[in-house]
C-alpha cells in the first residue's frame, strides 16, 4: 500500500470561488485551501485527505478560475494592463496554491511511509 499512497501523492491538488457583484463589478474570492496534516493516521486517512483535496481542486479551484475568466470576458476590450496583470497574478497564485497542496500531501505521504515501512 506504500506505493498506493505515493501514487496518490502524485495527483495534483487545490478554492471556493464565489463570484459576487459589488458596485456592479465581479469579485472572485479565493477561499482557504484544505489543511493537509504532517502525516496520515492510516492509509484510509490518506485517501480521505486526497479526496478532500481533489474535491477542492475540481470544485472550488475550478470555480475560482472560471470566475477569473468570466471577469476578463466582462471587462472585454476595455481591460487595462493593470487589470489584466491582476487577473494573471490571481490565476498564478491559484496555481502556486495548488502546487503547495501537492507538496504538502507528498510530504505527508512520505512521513507516513517512513513511519510504516513494509
């Protein structure tokens, strides 16, 4: 099962994005990511954490990125260089978060595997 946990770690991880309209302008909100423990209590716990992360990625993170794309479409040709940069920076920050989740999960899997060699 050690390889299974490491295989699970290879999956990339990731933000509730709720488009809201304040002053008639769309705001995309990046919510906190799930917490990844330093290690897992069991193989089942590893799978549970992985599923939480994947759900976050395919739900919240996807919604956030779609919100950013919708905002860019809403701004259209009138988008300023500053607005474009802000959207690109926001998207890149979401990618960084996703990579941090993957690294945290991999570290937890490694710690679990080292504590449970077999």
